[in-house]
């Protein structure tokens, strides 16, 4: 029995729709793919343990350094500026 409700379909925090949304992104690198995935999946986790599990799993599967998904880096002003500047106007 799962203690987490992370993958319970429509009632869970990660749905098939989330995975399709992630698949529609056009990343330029594995690091960017990991970033998009963590933003879509990790940000929905309510428990710190679930968030960390998602972070570790994405890094392991995509073979990305865990520092790429570090909270300090993700929410730094440089990263936010970079992501905002890449949005087409």
C-alpha cells in the first residue's frame, strides 16, 4: 500500500496529462528536459520526501547532475531571468 498519493491518476498529484504536457515541451538539452519535468512534477508534490524522490528519479533517469535541480539554482534570479527571456513574445 502506498503512503503517497502521488500517482493515483486523476486523484493524484501526477496525472497522465502532466506527463503529456512534459512531453510537449521542446528542450534544448537533457538539463532543460529535467528542469521542465521537475517544474511540472516536483512542484506538485506536497511532501518534501515526494519532491526529493521526483528530483532524484529525474536526475538518475536523465543522467543529469543533481545540482541542476537544486532549489537554490532553480529559484535564483539568474535562472528566472533566463527562462523568462526564452519565452516568445
